[in-house]
C-alpha cells in the first residue's frame, strides 16, 4: 500500500517569499487534502491579517514507503 506526501506552497500577496508545508495522506485523491489546504490558508490569514491575497497550491504529491510516511507524519503540523 502506498502512502503520499503532499507539498503545499503558500504565497502571500504574490510575494517571492513562499512557505513550503508537507502533509501526509493515504491515497492520491484523498479528500482530506482540500481540508488541509483550507486550514493552511485560514491560519496564514490569521497570521497576516494585512494580506490581501493568500494562495495555497499543491506543488507536489509523491508516493512514499511506510517508513517515510510515518517520519513525515511526525513532522507535519496541520495548524501553522
């Protein structure tokens, strides 16, 4: 069984400074991914209330083995 590590990129007001965040899911089309995207966007809007535009995009979805999946899961913080 494959697991997946998703890399999200957050850009605030179109700036060149983007933030990379990784998350883990069990399938390539996991609906949890959209929820994580929304959560990341909400947290960045709270952190940067002056921002007019916060964009969260999925940059990369990579299948990984179980060991890597659990290692990434430990490092992932769904609330920024």
